[in-house]
């Protein structure tokens, strides 16, 4: 049976989805996620040449596919209005695109508030209990004072995620180190030498920075975790310890980890570029910063770690905001809802 609709994600998915939709003569939907033209600007600021972008990211091919998808898609689904106004504004085909905002959803049964665990009547399954124990033990392998608050970062080991700058900000501030440990979960690795160039270079730099700033006992860089079970527990562990989640990426079209942290009751510090604007506007659960300004990053982290009333307010706001705006059920209802008129992209 042919599909009723074909939805392509990212440039490669759009390339395939567009051709399948043409073959089956059904509507074609496109979600760009991280966009090539935006990456060019962010990577250039990070000192990466256009030739390097072509070699590592096939950036020109990606942009050409995205332009075609914008022209041909029946609907372009964006996570936020900000993404439409700024992300797609660089594209020649933007005026021809029919946009619709559908924020991603999350499973609130997985990403439940940390304080549920304090209720003796709240039942957790064995897999969750094992994951929580495993992640507490994993962090404790690296830090000498595991009871301290945790500054938590979770992302792929990619230059665009700007993880090295986070370690530099933390490593150059003794006060911040005294307030909290830093735990970075940068993907899953077995042997760094066997990874692709981008990941290998990023992970090597992180380990060298750990050594440069002598962060042994204060910085955790675990090699592995199980995303399905361990990541929800990491947010709750950090929240129980009155910590902070940080997304230091150079650019973030949405930031799914931010709403996962919000739903778990963990306040956030995030880049003030892209989708995090909408999340903090809806949830009022943290502080937006210029990720290139390490002093601003340090100041925001210390503010949330020190101000107990702000931490509590941000935590509670995040839980309520995630439940109202980013539940998976709400996302599905919006996705399936008939659209009376197209959004004017001009």
C-alpha cells in the first residue's frame, strides 16, 4: 500500500522523501532541522574555512538540496517561529515555502520531574532503578565529591556543540569549580582513534583541556551511556543535586535536550541563538547566554547554582511549561490537525 504522505527530515531525508512523494503522487513534507546556510555562518565564526566545510559536511550539496525542498514541499514544518524568521531567512526559496510550526514532543512518562522519586507511593521499574544507579556510579568514577551539584551537558561530540568552550569556561573559574562538578556526556565511544575526524578531534580536545586545567576529580567524561534509559536519569540526578543543564552550542534550531531537562525539573543555561528562545519563553526555566562569551556563561551558571529561589522557580516553571507546550500527545495532535491556511513566508 502506498503512503498517504512522505515526510523528509534533514537534507538527505528530504532528497529521498521528495522523490518518493513524486513517485507515489502524495504530499511531501519537509523538516530541515539544522540548516546548511546557518551552519556556514556558525562554522565560519569558529574559524572553519569553506573548503573544510565542503570536505567535512558537503555543505554546498546540502544547501542545494534544502533550497529544492523548500520550493517543492507542500508543507515545511518548523519547530519555532524563530526558526522560520532567522533560520530560513537565508534561503532564496523562503518566499515560496508554506511553513507550519509544530514543536517537537517528548514522552513525559520517561522525563518525569525529579521529585516524583521522593514520593514513597511512586513506583519505578527495575530498569529505571538500574539506570539511576549506573549513572550515579559512572559520575562518581570521575569526581572526588559526587554529592556536589552537577553542571550537566549532553550532546554529540561535534564542533558545533561548542563543548570545548564550556570546559574552558569552567576550568578557568575556581569559584565555579567549588560550586559544582561538570559532567559531559558526549556520545558513546570505545576507541577515540577509530572515530571519524570530527568526533576524534573534539574528544581529543576535551581530554587535553581536562588535563590543561587539571580538572581531575571535578570533570566527568564518561565513555558510554544508554540513551533510552540513562539520559532521563541523568537529568533527575542533576536536579536532585540542585545542578544545572547547559547547552553551549553555537547554534541550536530547537534543542530537544532543553525540554527534556525542563520536564525533569532541571533549570537550564542555553545559547541565545535559535529555538531555545521559544523554549525559555514558554517555560521560563533558565537563562539564555551568548555561548561565545565565556564570562557570560560562567555568570549564568553561578547565578542558578547560588540563587536557591531562582533555581526552585526555574525548576517548577520548567515542569509546568514542558507539560503544557511539549507533551508528545500535544505534538501529535498539532501534527494531525487540519491547516485552514498556509503561513505567509514573505
